[in-house]
């Protein structure tokens, strides 16, 4: 989780990722930032994020993003 927070802070430093629950809905992350984030996640965690998983629910908080990563690692 710490590595994910570090990646998020590099992409968008002005957000408290430990408490924010509306990263997409609150427009803290835009589509280009999410695409960059996906690339970083795929490289760092050795997973592939399928297009069907790119939905707001999976990217609205650091917890939900980390849950996605964990789920993809198990597949």
C-alpha cells in the first residue's frame, strides 16, 4: 500500500490518499492521470489491468485501487 501511495503522490501530490474516498468522483484524478497510474501499477506490481476494470469504483480511493491490485495478483 505504501508503494501505491507513493505512486499516487508522484502523479497528483495535492491529495490525502489515506483518507480520500472520492478520487474520481471528486475529480482529484482525471482520465490522463488514471492512465498514467495504470501504467505505473502494471510496471510496479507486475499485473495487467483489463479495460473492464477501469471503472470509478476501482479508482475512487487508494484502498479500492489496492484491492484491485491484490485481486489482479491472484488471477
